[in-house]
C-alpha cells in the first residue's frame, strides 16, 4: 500500500505560521496518519482526535524546554511527527521499531514514558514544582483524555494540581466522550449532555482552576486563542477541548471504539480492521464460556475496566446489559465493585489485561483476598503481549499474586482446560481466583497437554533423564526443546502445571524425585516466578537436583512477537540448549 508523504516544518518554523497554514498542516498530518497507520496498524482513533490540538500546542509552547506530557500516549503520533520522527512511521508495529506510545529513548521531546492511563497529572504536578524552582520561565502542558480522568490516580493528581497557585501548569482535557469504548459514569455526566459547559466550568473552577473552553477542538484559530490565554495566566488552568475520536476516517464514524486501535486495514472501506490479534484466542474461548454461564445463571456478572475488546466481551455486553458492565478506565473500581457484588451473593468475573490488573493490587490483596471473596479475574495477555509498550507484557503477575494469602492462581494447559475450568469455577466459586491466559492465537493443532490430574498438573510425555516443567504458554516450546534434547541423546519428559497456587507439591515431588535434572519454562520474570516456585518446592522436600530456569531475567522486554521477545530473553529452545551446555558441562551428547 502506498503511504502518504508529508513535509514537516521545524518547531521554529511552525511558530511562524498563520492559523490558516497550521490548519492545512493539520489536514496533511491527518491524511498521513490515515495512510500510514492503515498500512502498519496502530492507535488510529485517539490520534486523529488531537491533530489540530497537538499542532497548536507545539506552535505556542517551546518543547523540550516546556514539558509536553501525554497521558497514556495513545494520542502522541502528531507529536512524534512534529518532533522529527515522520520517517519512523514505517517501522511502527515492528520489533524495535517506533514505539506505539511516547518514549524518552526516542526523543528529548518525550517528557515521560507512558503507556498506562491516568498517570500524567501526578507526574505533571511534580514536574511543574521542579520547573518553578529551577526553570521558572517554562511550562508543563499535560494532555489527558476524559476517559483517563476517571482513573483514581488522575483524580488524586487533579486534586493536588489545584494546590500550587503559582505553578505554570496547563491541563488540556481532550474530551471526545470516549475512553476506548464510550465513557461511562459521573465524569461523562459532567462533560456531556445538557448544560455541560456550565457544569464543567463550575466543577473545575470550584476546585480552584482557571477554566477555558474550546467547543470545537478542530478549529485552529480558537485553539490558538485559548491556549495562548492559558499561557498568559501562568497558573494552573484547565483547557477543556471537545474533539472527535477518529476524526476524518469515514470507517471509524460508526465504530464502537471509533477505531481506537486496529491491525492493518483498508482506509477507504474499513475492511480488515481488527482491534486485536486475528484468530481464535484464549480470550475468545473464555468469553464464550462466560457467555454460556451468564445465559443459565443470573448470579454471574462480567466486568471490564474499559477494555471489552481485549477480553472479547462485546457479545456479553450486548446480551446482558444489566450484568455485563464496563466500569470505565478504572481497574480499582472494577475489583472493588466485584468485591461488593460477591458480598451481595453474586459471582463476579473481572476481565482485564494483566498489565492493568497491577493497578488493582491493593483491592486484590486487601479486599478480595483478605475477605476471601469469590471474585474471579480473567487475566488476558499473561506473558508476552505483542507490540504495545514494554509495560504491557504480562510477565510480572506470578510473583506478586503468589504472595497473596487465599489467592488461587491458575494457568490453563489448553483451551479445553480453560472452558472446563470456567464452567466448574462459576458453578460454585470459593475464594478469589485469577485465571491467566496468553495473548497470541491458539496454535492449530494445539499441543497435547495430557490428562490434567485433579491436583492441577499433567504429564503428557514421560522421560527417564529429566523433566521440562512448564506452564501452558510454554508447552509448544517444551515439545521443541524436548526434540532438541532427544537429538543430544537425552530423554526428557514434560510436566505441564495448571495450578500455580495451590501448587501440587506432593504429586510434583513424587514425579521428579527419581530424576536429577529439571528445566523450568515460563513467560514470566524469574525473580519470584514459576521457576522459583519449583526451587522452593524442591528445597522444602529436601530434594537436591540440577535445575535450569528459563524465563525473563530481571529486565523490561521490548514490544514484539512471542518469538522476538523470547529470543531477546534467551528463551528460544535453541538458546536453552546453549545454556544447558554452559551450566552443565559435558552433559549434552552423553547418554548416562
């Protein structure tokens, strides 16, 4: 597909252009984004909503001396174009290509690394305090969407930002009445509907902010006028800007997420547009099982914090509008509300990406676990999570969830095992449970996981020299590694563990006791992870053997495919063979 070419002025040249010239530049950028993102895939909807707004900000403020902070970073593409990265767009959604979000290692103009929502205001308050002391002529401009404003951290930040009356802090609210899906709750009531202008003004002025309004966020002259006024105030000010998500992309007009994100698509027809990976995934399987239970049990509730597409919940939301709930971009609310539902005798299921589940750490341990409530969490994208930011990988879940008393932690060994697990769990849930499953499409055919024993593990292959001990998302790798070991004269069996907590220690020890070598495989950080659990179990049983752990060794991992991320972390089967040769000299190729 031929992509749109674009001539970009320097930031100094930008400041010399008229409103009419800036309007034309914004239209050129919009066409560039549509042409290029339809070819590569990416976050298209939010970026199209802030083209004029971003151009106006850079025309009036002096980045990088003035700090422009993008909440989440979903809307940073025009910023990237204006700050010298137009040629990088061809590498979007490639391994080590241009980041989907803002990233400090890309440019001095990226003030923060951002890929989670609601963080910008707290960071901006600190940045503004620092600049007031060290660089008092400079401003902090924080751009946050109305959907992100419902995050608990955003409200905490908003509360404090009003405190420092002499801070040169400009908070720009990009209000398109959308989070990923449509905004919900009181914030939407404030910024939309009848009298939203006066209601919004009263709210923000009541908090202590100056308040400026741009009712058409695609009108360049008004944007320039109001942002210039905000700059002159030199005090904490809200610039409330109404925009349209997906502006200028015809196929986004009626899209439920206004094309928030898409894989490559035909810009003219919308053909090929997909909000997540194409194919049958564990998220699809889980949603189907959940839908069946909701159809037969009125006590089952499904909940999502603004990410229904990631959990394939659209059909549940349509079929059960009173029991399938999008609570907005608010993970703590989702888990806290689930606890309330459980206390009320219901069977809540919270469906969210595990990278965002981290934000509900407190509610999981102090509410769900401490009260031992039957709250179920479907943890989507556990393991490597594709080309989103490095913080989107679900590789930190096992260590912290293992530490929670009363928590049950499960990683299904297969799609059939996932369906069976959900059916049994929702028949009579007891205590909190997190069910983890991966992002990528289910392989066809699926690897043989063997018969899952009641204790929560299976032995699909026996072996005389040792065992490969894995979770479901490393089962394919286990079979590939077993074949490589066989070529080296070693006969390894495979143990696939489904129940991480409680861990079937007694059965596991019984299986491995006759052997001398174990290799653990996990798509997780090694510190406190699954391999650590195996070592703890061996130590408690006073078993001494050679153990090699394969996983993520104390690092953040670049966005990428499962294989690209695995290779970066030394987790490909061929790389593990090399590690075995180093850790156990003179072992391979010798049949003992």
